[in-house]
């Protein structure tokens, strides 16, 4: 028994004529007749007396038709409820965001979302990429703001923008006075990474043409997870860093950061949800708010090279230690 079959018997009851009911249901008359026959055979009851003109429901058929009308009303109410829920701009939304993006985007995002969705309460939590993906799948958080693609078929990605990487150099670096950064022979061993930020580190190794971090000098091992700390290590001439462009938004003209030449290495930033997430309007508002609060430099068209992380040998190797 299907909703469509119930619609057919209600239409037949209202029209009392197969051809007219078929026209109302936008189906062929033979198709409607076959569906009625299938339904009657399934329940073992004749719903209509075909020997009478006009078509007349049987005694039991009348009861079935009345119940069908009730079911169809309830189905319409469910449909209306779902539509309203998708468009509801109130309630609580749990948002997770990667720590290499959070300090720079969240202050801008919160201000924009306050204006766009004043009745929505956002709970925001920083985490690493692997944890965010797990939390979205289990429902611990509703939306993740993170680098994509994830390669996870159970997650739906809504790309927002492409964030360029820039090189962060100290004044003694050979490229310090150049307009653009190009990888130097000695740079690979001086690259500073973030502890446990495996997806981010995998992107950096990709940019530098490294398969793993074995070639990076480790006289000191820095157990840090902050881009701001990386920047301070660079200022202290303890290495160089490749950082996302939003992290230098408030730095002004320091001469410490250098853009790459085109095609510029970028990371794609997306809203990531589970395949069962239904609040579509919330996603639209979040996407719009984030885009509108970005600096103009991130909205311009430019030649780029999207850096993946989930297929990096380093990422797979590093994460496997914690699985």
C-alpha cells in the first residue's frame, strides 16, 4: 500500500469515473486501474463496485476511503512540518571549526550571524579535522567549518571559499625582500608544523613537495597547535611557516609574509553536514554570512591549486597511530 494508491482511491471517490480521476491524478487510465486492482488484491477487499454507474464504493470501501483521506491529511502535515523545519531560523545549532581557522573567522562570523539569525543560539567548538568528521557523523555537532574535500561519502560538503596559503618568513630569509615566495633548497628542513594538526600539516608537506615530515629538522620538537605560536617562532628565526591568509588579516604591512605566485596553493573551506541534516536555510544563512564577512582579497578570481589532505601519505600514516 502506497500514498499514491491512497490518492487514487480518493480521486475515484470524488470523481466516480475512471477517466476523470486519472486526469486529476495526471496518470493514464490503465495505470490508475492497475494500481486500484493491486491495492484491492493486497488488502483482499473490493473498494469500488464497478458494476454500478456511476462508480460506487463498497461499504468497506467507504471506511477505507475515509481512512485514506485522514492518512493523506497527516502526510501533508508531515510535509508542511518538514518544510517549516528546513526554514526555521531559531533554536540551537552546534558548530565545530578547525583550530587553524577559528581565531580568524569566528569573530567575523558571529557578528554577521547575530544580524542574520537573531533567534538562533550557536554553540561553537574548536577541534581537529578527524574529530570534526567523527562528530558530524555521530550528531555531536550539526555543522563543521573545515577544509575539504573530506573523502567521506557520509558527509555533504557545501564549499564557501578558497583560502590561499602564504609564506611567513623572518627578515634573514633569502626571499624576505622578494615580492613572491618560492621554495628554497634549504626551506624543507626548516618548515614548522603544528602538533596533531594532521590535515593541515599534510597540506603544507604537499606544498613543499614532501611525502612525510622525516626531512624536517627536529633538534627541538614543538608540541604546539597555534598558528600564532608558529608566527612567533618564525620571528625568533627558528624556521619558516606556511599559514592561511586569514591569519595575517590584522597584521598590516610587516614584510614577514609573502604570497605565492599563481597558481596559488589554497585550501577549500566548506560547511560540512551529515546526509540527514535538514535545516537547509540555516546553511544558506551561514554560507552567506561567512562569504559577506570575508575580505575582498579572498573574493577575487585567481589561478589556484587546491591542496588536498585526506589522500596524503603523511596524513594516513599519522592518523593510523591514533586509530
